[in-house]
């Protein structure tokens, strides 16, 4: 899966057969806030979304940012994958 970091639109993007999927973000200091997931209407492939989020987590690890999940689906993903809880800043629990 190829993920494009569209810095102008402040979102990670990838193409699925149904259309463009994106995860919007914002930065504050060394923290990345994942604020919104844009999914095409009728798209129901949860495995594809989970793979997208895993790849975004790898980007966050590579850039050494702390993660602030804002969107409920991203919070749910972190709960299902506790290995990514180490990306949360101190004092933030999910």
C-alpha cells in the first residue's frame, strides 16, 4: 500500500478501488494529532483501513513523533493494537 503525505492538505492519502481514503492530521510541537478519517461512501473493508492505520503508525514511529488520536476510529484501532500505546505522550491513556 502506498501512502502519500499530502502536506498541503495535511493528510495521509491512499487510493482504494472505491476512491481516495485519507487521514487528516495536525502538528503541535513533536506531537501529531490524527483528527479525521475520510472514507468513500459504501467502503466497508475494515482490513484495508487497519492496514492504512498500521502504515501511518510506522510513519509516526519513523519520524519519532508522539501520537494524539482524536478520531474515535483511531482510538478504537489503538485499543485493538496495544503495541501502539507507546506512541502516546506521558499521561495520556486510552
